[in-house]
């Protein structure tokens, strides 16, 4: 988990930073962005690769039968990109209450109880954004399955790469969930959250692997 003693005072949102600025902050002691925000950004990049496949497919006579579907999926991909970019900042914002809770005093029974409650509430909040990132990654992986199957063969490598990026983001975001549930005292709540994350991993990591394997097989014929 990131160093909770540091505090971000940036005025601009994380997605308004240059790539270099974002990576520099990511590599610093600042508590955010962390793994969840990085995962959201990687998934947004992966989704953009799928959008590129659609853009290179639409308008080509060879793929006229798939044009309507490509146009629809391109709109869905654009919405997902926007959602994922918003989640970069949401994940950072969700971590702030947890960072503050770690710094609360715990030198008396009363303050220890107050800190425990604040921690539990903050841990639930900190799980929400990475879970949403995971959901968005799964939607993006499903889109890449169609992009790889019906998109322009000239861009099939980008569909495969997009699926891999989204899988990496899915896996990475799950760790941001699990590090928080591991600290929860409410084990029933933790199990419920973990089960939701596990279901997404079980279904969509193998799907992303299949998309990648199918694309690689086509390219290596």
C-alpha cells in the first residue's frame, strides 16, 4: 500500500497531466495515483486500441457487413474510455479517506474505536473504484473479442494488444481490491467483495487470453 504520510496538493486532475508528469507522480511517495489509477489508465489505452480497429474497419467495402456493428461498438468503446479516465481520478479520490484514517490517533480506547470505524468505512470506499475499474475492463475485453473477430485484418494486432492491456488492468485493479479487503474487520463484507472480484477474474482473464492466443495464431500462420 502507498505511503499514507504523503499528501497530494495538485490542482489539476490526474488525467490533465502529461504522460511524464503522471508517471513521475506515480513513482513518487504520493499516496495517489496507485495501482488502481494506473490500471484504469492502462485499460483506457487498451480500449482506445479497440476504437482504432473499429475506425480502420468502418468504410471499407471488404467489411461492409460488419460496419453497423463496428459503429455501435466504437460508441461503446468511447463511453468506456471516458469512464476509465474518470476512474483514474476517482480511485485517487477514494484513497484519500483511507489515507486520513491511517493517521488518526489511537492512544485511548475511544480514539481507537473511532479510528477502527473510520478505517472500516474508508476501506469500503477504497474498494469501490477498483471494482468499477474491473467491471469496465471486462466490458472492454468483450469488445475486443468482436474487434479481433470482425475488424480489419490490418489492425488485428491492435485488437490483441488491447485485450492484453485490459487483462493486465483487470488483474492489477483486483489487487487494489484485495489489499483493502484483507484489512477489513467485517469479514462477511470482505468475502462478498472478494467473491465479486473473483467472478470477474475467472470469466474475463481466460477470455482475454483466448483473444490474444487467437490473434497470435492468425499472425503466425
